[in-house]
């Protein structure tokens, strides 16, 4: 049951939205009606990251030779291509789905279980579609920005999508709990090690790291949903109205 706790976090987030949105200030970012809650979670995540994840990531990078580190990253990227193929099929992007399937087949065989990224050298790109992008493709709006405990930035749509990603993750089929959680921990630490430099840039470059991270996340997700060609403006947020006064008084 432990692997499904994040799904309950997503459900809790949806409940929080309905309870907190009524208290939005008209001066706040309309994309972030849960900002006080999100900032509190952001501080918790930052403190947890500095106390635990960064030391673990630095230790992992210190003791792991670069070829081994790259192989671990490739292995988990190959697993991610499985759920990407599923999402490309759900979006009727069959050529992309074919590329994902080809990557999995080639990297799992010639690339020795994905340790070597042979498919990229053969011209098969990696798309890494997820269920949040699939929901966006079919017209589901992002909803409120939502900071997930331990997991970081998200939105209401992407939080629901993350639940789908968990269920589509091939690691879910692993029955041995020690193997499953060992893989989850290794994937998490390896991923954090790959982002050490990005975290340092964020801390040094942004006057308000929270706002910088939020804006960067939302812009990137908008771009991913539209395959790199997002609309200039999002009609959804333009139509949002947090002013309770009569229309003629505006």
C-alpha cells in the first residue's frame, strides 16, 4: 500500500483547492491560488532536500564512476520510455509511439537492459510523454499550481496525471518489496544527482526561488503539452475572474 500514498496526496490537494481558493487575493498570481500552502510545502521540501537529498546525491556522485552513473540514468530512462509509448498512443501520436517502442526494444536488447542508449545514436528520439501531458492534449486545463510534498512542483492536472504515471510505471510489476524500493531510491538519488547544478543556479540566480520555479515549471509544462509550440496566451487564465464585484463596477 505504501506505493500508493502519493495518490492520496493528490486527492488531498484537490480537496485543499476547494477549501482555499475562496481566500485568493486579487493581487496574487491567478495560477497560484494556493500560494500560502505551496510556499509552506516549498520551504519544507527545500529543507528536506538540503538536509538529506543533496548530501546523498553528492555522495552518490562522488563514489559512482561517470560511466556507471550514465548507465543507471539510461536504465531508468529506458523504463520511462514504456509509459511514454502508452501516452503517445493515447494522444494518437503513432509515429512517436513507434519511436518509443523502438527505443525500448533496441535499448533493452542491444543496449543491455537500457544501460547503453543505443537508440539515440540510431536516430530514435526520446519524447518522455506523461499522463499530465495526455490530459492536457485532450483539453484538460492545468488548474491551480500545486506543490507536492517531497515531489516538488505540479498542477492539479499534473497531480492527477502523476497518479496515472505511477500505475503505468513498469516497476509497479516488481513484487519483491526490497527490489522495488531499492529501485525507487536509486532512481530518486540518481535523478537528484543529475540536478545538482540546476539547484545551485536556482538558488544563486533567483531573488524569489519559489516564484522562479513556479513560472519555469508552468511554462515548461505548457510547452510540453503543445509539443514545443504553445499558444502565446492561455485563454484559460485570461478567462479566470477572481473579482467578486459586479461587472459594471470594474
